[in-house]
C-alpha cells in the first residue's frame, strides 16, 4: 500500500453559488473536517486555514482536493486552492471533475442521500479510492491563455453555426447551387466577397437576364480580378440560376435581408477571430516556450493550435502515457462486444476535454496536409469505410498525433521525420 496514500487528506467540496461544503477524510474513511464555507474570498481563506489545521493535527503529509465543474461557480475556489502557498508544502492537488463522473460513482452507493455533505463525501471518497484519473487543475499561469483559446473555440463554433443557418436561406433562393458538383459551382467560396454581393443583390431571374459583359464586369470588380476564367464562372452561375426553384416575389426581400445579416454576422465573428489569434500569439510568448517550440516543430501545427493544446494539457508530466492523454481528450473508442460478436464500427467516446479534442482534431487535419506519413495514414483509414469516412480517418489520425506529441514532450525533443516511426 502506498505510503503517500496512507498519509493523504482527501477533500471533497460541493460547490454552489453561495456556499462550498467541505468534507475531508483520511485513508480509512474517517471524517476529519465537515463544514460549510461561504463561496467568496473570506470563505476560501477559511477553507485553506481549516485544511492546514486538519493536516497538521492529524500528522498527514499530502492533500488531494476534488470538486465538480459547476461553470463559473467552481472557477474561483478551484483557482484559489490550486494557487495557495499554504497548501503547496503538502503537495496539494486540485481536481475539477465532470459532474457526470461523480454521479456515476455515487450510483455505486445503495444508501447515500442527495445532500451537500454527502455529495462532498462522494468526491472525497473518489479520490481516496483512486477514481479520479484526470489531470490536476492548472492555476493562473495558463489561465489567461486558456481563456483566449477557449474563446477562439467558441467563435469557431459560432461561425460554423451561422454558416449552417445561412445555407438554409441560400438554398431557398438558389437551390441548384447546392445540387451542383464541386466542379460546377461558380464560386470556390460560398462565403466570399463576390458570392456575398451576388447572392444578396440579385434574384435568379435578374442574374439570368444580365448580359455576359455586365456579369463578368461585376464579378471581376467584386473579386478584385481574382477570376482566371470569369466567363466560365458566369456560365456556371447562370445555369444554377436557371435550374433553381423560383419563389414568390414577396419572399425575395425578406430572404435577402436574412442572408445579408448572416453575412454581416460572419464578418464580425471572423474579425473577432483575427483579434483573438493575435492575442493568443502575444500571450503565449514566454509561457511554456519549450513545449511550444516542440509542438511547432511538427509541420502543420502553428501558433494557434500549439497554444490550444498547451493551454489544455499544461504539463505532460500529468499524464502517465499517451493512452491517458488520449482518454483525457476523449479520443478513445468503446468496444461493442456480445458473445462472439465484435462490432466493426465503434463510436468515439467524446467524454474528455472538448477543447483539447477540438485542437488535436484541427491539428491532425492540418498535419496530414504537410506530412507524408500522416497523409498516407489518413488516406488509408479514409478508404476503409464508406460511411463517415472523413470523421473516422481524422479521429484516428488525431490519435496517432497524440502518440507523437506525448513522445516528443515526454522526451523533450523536437520533431524530425525519423521520430515518427518510433511514436
């Protein structure tokens, strides 16, 4: 039995907007602290004092603290405890876990009530039994960068959602644009400046009625002469307009307004995304320089993706293996088996850190475009199935990238192609 475990104070904190209920136990399950504190700075200071006194009076050496992630209410207390100098000498670790995890663990008890003290005890007991497998909470040193990278995640999701919604209105106005193959589409970017002007300023009939010279002149002006074959683009646009369903004339103006506001929303979101990217680049300087340079040595991983990964991982020392890192990111697959049957297709667990998963997936998608080995791996996995080929291939490529990232950070080495075979 580990001596560290025998000499540890296991602390569970049930967090609410007004109070934090603390219950602390030793390895034998004996309750050593059982008290409610206000969820504010004086209350947090009182928690630290009480934990310090409890450890000293019971001759313990270590502290493990577990609390549930309850949005903004758990942030300050977790950050305060993780940054406490008074608890640092006891090798204190703070874990902020998914409420789903503690709920599942609590289900193993047959006679426990739903009260703040019992919820706090459940969290402490999870730590005592070694049921907390994620990384310790990172204090303020990575907090600023994490706020930026997570805000970027939020903006990207907002952009994706707005584009998806706008496409429904575009389909109502120009239905055949979506029926065209990639080669038959008049615009390479449906959300670009030229398409924005055409799709909001004209109806299908108006485009069909315009002369070739007028339309070519228009798209060359809006596209800043960026079309190599403008006549071909005009022909494709006209064909899509001729084949599109027609709406009642009264419907075009409202749909134009809806499409225009979506374009304006996208412009604002994309402008803010550029601001965030610049702030990320500024804030990552001087922070985890070694890890940052290691990640950037992998072709396809730039400042933003490296920052997003670093902000969520913190130190690679928190992870015992690449398997634990993959589990933390939620890039693992559950087996589906019954008798002699083994399912060929299994779902990604997606139970880990969604931010880390996002940045690893995006990084994998980029790396495959720069590195031959990753591209070959992605292509092979893509060809193995017909349904959901890209998502499956990218997930598996991200899993391969995790092995590489873990190996490089663990051994403190920059990437070279020869290291890929050993990852």
